[in-house]
């Protein structure tokens, strides 16, 4: 079964196009290194919670939109090898981020159920 990298990041709302351009560039690199797909979702209906929520998870400020995204890899091994290569890539090191990367949350996940596949 595949492996998923998940991300939640606050992006200044007026930098949506810059974020999308960065995501497309990153996606091209990730696909060359084995990623199967990348999905970027711009927050549209992100309610405030009583205890916690997406906005608080990344300390989103007024004028920022929460983005939820994921990258699907064929395996954790392919993802780990790609991450190593990306960390060594000078273009990646010098990439200008249109958001505060310190407030991004991310992690790797093993799928438990995937209704789009017969592999569950």
C-alpha cells in the first residue's frame, strides 16, 4: 500500500497564486523522484472548534487561509529516498516560501482505508 505525507499550512490569502506556483514546481520535482500524486486544498469551510481546529493547529492569523495537502508515494522507502534527494537539492534549499514554514505541520502516514483502491 502507498505512503502519505500530509501537510497543514497557513498561507497569506493574497499569496494564493504564489503558493500554487510553488506547489506545482514542487510537485514536478516530487513526481520525478517517485511521487504518485500531490493534492493541494485551499481552505473554504474551516470552522472554529471548541477545543482545537485547523486554524489553531498552525496559528493562522487574520488574512491567512489554511491549506491542507498531501503527497502520495508508492512506499515509505521511495518517500524517504526522495526526501533525502530533495534536502540535497540546491533549488529546494533556496526556494522562496510564500508562507511561514515554522507554522506548517506535517507527518508521514500509513493508509488504513482507501476506497479508491482495491488494495484496502
